[in-house]
């Protein structure tokens, strides 16, 4: 299959029309969102949804998110709409917040991986919304990477993973946030299953206490697998082996320097992912800044791109950990998984 790439800067109307036809015909389309690129199919067509799992090599017990173009569409997809969801929709939609609640009968089990709940989000990205509107159905979409790889934040990343596997990629340029949506379960007490750009602090300001799933900064415990099956798989792994060094920035940078020389003496190609604040400590070494540690959203925006690009040219990546407040939590959740939890604190 030939994979066509259409730039939305030049041909947004034509691109979304062609994409919507493909979706209606049960085919797959990769499209930009404000978080990462999604790999979409008709969310009401179980057979079309199965193609997503095939193209990604995704285990079929890992559920997908349904993307909608208008808030009222949740009524057809959830068994009913809880009051708290209305409050959250009014505050955070369109945007990078996914909510989980009991599914309506119309939602195929292929989307939910057999669960009785379904995850729904209304993206703010204009191209994504136009595509969903024109398709006239909710679009089921996980991230558009091969399973286990870092999520794609540019059309080139999607092409690297999906060339020949899907008919169309809509290229909308780099994604604004660079990490996937916050996933909030509204079944029982509100619980964040996956942190994102809509932070626990932002949610609590609107609805009061929000729990964090324990696995956010730890490997998944057996009891949690049932509630969030997708989290048990290897995630975001680049080609290189990643080690995370946490602690006071100067001390962490010192430890990273010494690890760098150790790996280098073993003949390994080593690179550092530091922050603007610590870059002076890495003079003469191969080092890249993830961004400003006081503004963790900058770290989120650069993480997957650097993991892919730096990972493909090195054997080992030494990465700095940061505080887990606000969007620092989303950053550390992705980084620790990319590292397979190889971490040390100085
Ligand atoms: P992706 O967009 O590739 O990150 O995949 C969607 C994410 O949402 C996965 O981590 C899923 O485990 C999670 N998810 C989707 N639906 C549900 C659900 N019904 N219950 C729990 N987690 C879900
Ligand atoms: Mg994913």
C-alpha cells in the first residue's frame, strides 16, 4: 500500500475530505491532534477498528479512545452523562482531556478491548475536528506509532513507523503539547490513569480531590491491570537504552557526567538529555536540552522527538528527572516508561 502525505497548511479542506471518505470506507487515516498524531478508524465499525491493532502491532486488550467533534456526541457513546462530566467538558473541552465512563451499547467491544467502559475526548486541533465532522462518526484513535515506540509528534515520525501500512497521513506540523491526553476515569472516584497537559492541579480546582493511579510513576501492579490494561505494556521505548537520574539538578548533572565517561569507555555511543539549567555542565559532551525545568510543558513538547532522534544515533541515553508537580508528572510518567524504570536518585 502506498502511503500518501497531505499537508494541511496547503490542502486542509481536500485532505480532510479524502481522509473522511477513507474513514467511512473502513480505512485508516493518521491525523494531527494537539497532543500527538492519532491513527484513526470509524469508531462504530469493529472491523475497521481491528485494522488499527494490526497496523500498530498493538495487543488487542489495550483499549482505544473515541474522538468526537461536538460535546453532545457523548450522549450516544456513554450509558448516561454524569454531572461531573458536564462540568469537566465545559471547562476543558475541546482539549487534551480524555474521560472514561460506562459505555453505551452502540460502542463496539473492539474499541474498549472488551471493557464495559469507553474513553472519549474532543480534541481542540482544527484539522482533527474537521476530519471527525466530515466523517460523521466518532473516530477511534490511539497514537500513530508502532506499538512500544515513542508516540509521534510529527508526520515524519508517523511515516517512519507506518509507511506502507496506511493509505493517508494528514501533516499538520509538530504537535503543540507533545504528550498524550490526560486520561481521567469517572467510574467511581475521579482517578487519573494517565497524566497529561490537563494537570491534577487544574482538575482539582474545578471538581475537588482527584486520585492518581499508583502506576503513574511505578511499574503497574497486578490489581491495576484490570482497570487500565494498556498500561502494562512496554511504552515509548526508543532504540537506545535510557537511564533516568533524579535529584538536585547540579548533583544529578555531576553523576550524569561520570556515567557518560563510564559508558563511553565501554565503547558505547552516549548522549545526554538535560535541561536549559544544566546544559553548561555538559560542555564538550553529546548533550541536548529538553527545555526549561521551570516550565515542564516545554520538556513534554520535546521529549518524544528527542527520544526518537537521539535514540536512533546512540546506544545509551542519560536523562535528567524533574519535579512531578503540574505537567512535570506527565513528563516523568513518559520518561520513566521509556527507560523501563531504570532510575537512580542522587
Ligand atoms: P493511546 O492513545 O495509544 O495512548 O491509547 C489510549 C490509552 O487510553 C491507553 O493507555 C488505554 O489503556 C487508555 N484507555 C482507553 N480506554 C480505556 C478504558 N475504557 N479504561 C481504561 N483505560 C482506557
Ligand atoms: Mg499510544
